[in-house]
C-alpha cells in the first residue's frame, strides 16, 4: 500500500495500466496525486494550461463543452482516463470535466505521462486504443449531429399548416432547379379566390382547412418530379420541371377543376361553398432568372383575377389589359 492509499492491484483495474510492469506502476503511484471529488466539482478546466492525465478510480466524470454547468455530452467512468489529448499535443483542454457523482481520481503530470510512454510499450498500445475509441466516438457524434442538422434543415423547408414545401424552399431550390433542368421548366402561381371573404364568413379554422385541402388536391395531381409549395397566405407555387408552357396550361387546368370539385365541410359538419382558384403560368426561357419566372407568373395570375377569376392564364397570353397589378398577394 502506498501513502496515497492506492495499491498496485487498484492500478491494474485501469484500462491504460493493465499490462504495465510493477516497477513502472510504483513510480506512477509515488508521483501521482489522489483527489476526492464531490458532485459538479471541476477536475479539468477548459483552456487551462499544464496538462495532466487523470485516471478515474471510482465514480464517474462528465464532459461539458460550454461551461462547468452546461449539459453533459459524454462520461468517463471508473477504470477510464481523461486528459490524454492535451498531454500528447500540448494544447489546453477543449472542454470542462466535472464530477458527475462522488469520484476518486489519480492524476499524473505531463512529464510523468511522457516518461510512462517511454518506459512501457503496453501503455503506449493502450493509449493508442483509447485514442482510436475517442475518434470513433467523435465520428459517430459528428455523423449524428450532421443527420440532425439535415433533418432540421429539411423540416425548415415545409409549411407547418399544409405539409407542403414553403417559401424558403422556393427561394433556395428554384434557382438550382433552373440550372439543373433549364428548358421546359414551368411555374404556376395559384391563388384561392375570395379567400379573405371566406375567412370572414366561416372563420380562420375553416380557412386553414381549405388551404390544407387545396394543397392536398394539388399534390395528388402532380408527378413525383413536380413540387407544390405554399408561397404565403392563400397562394401556392407549383414547379413543373420538363414541362413546356402549353403542357403547363393543361396541368394548371386540371388542378383548377380538381379543386373546384372538392366537397368541403367544416369541422362541425357544415357544408362549405365551392372553392375556386386563379392560376398564372410562366415558362422558362434562356437567360431568365427565378425572380423573372415568378414575376411573369404573378402578372399572369392577376390577369386571371382581373378577368373574372377561376381560370388559368399563361404569361404569353395577350388579354389586352391596360394595367396589371405588380404585387403578389391580392385576394
């Protein structure tokens, strides 16, 4: 038994020291410091100088990134060690290490740790295995974080009410689609007619149900390569890759008639009036930007509204309007 209260049998329970020879172990014990930690007591301070290697004799430690009181990201249990990276590369620790519960640690300084690598081949192998485990764990953490990020990014592209894509998707993906598909990409802007009056008469809950029903009716009519997105309010954008303007008009007409055929009821079972939509369609031409494509469909939509609603108008149609409203969003 050493004055530290640690005997060789205890050290051999530690992963890194299991095969180290007794003489080397005695030198470790003689130069080591034993510390009793209470819950949340700091063992390693982030960015602190003077790296040390710590062995956990009992209890467990928590690794925290932002502060000593932030969430736990990993644990170091009895028999394991912590601080290896700072000893090896000489850089300050990148995280806080605190006691998760009552814990006992044995600590050696940087010089002792390096002398141990020179004295024991088995310690070096154990250290390499430990570092490999940490790398694998870090890789899994990065992959999991990347997956969560992709899921969050994907969720941010959907409209919470209707479940279809949202305006952010249009703004980020439409320019990419124009580059990828180019010719024959068509775009339609669909607006529910007299939607404000409907909301005022039947309530916003019924209005939300109508928007969801319209989105579903449109989505059910589209090909897998087509996309519907809610542009805002009662307006939807439909992107039709590989579709020339006349074919896009036929698609829009099919969407218009399918929406008019919906039999809608309120949540309390009351029949709702027939819903109609006005649709403006534009088609891609060489050199045209996504904003120009949307603007042309917007103007065509207003032509449809100015000429009585419940109809489809192509941007190329000449309806001899004296003036076309410029802003998207009229009801």
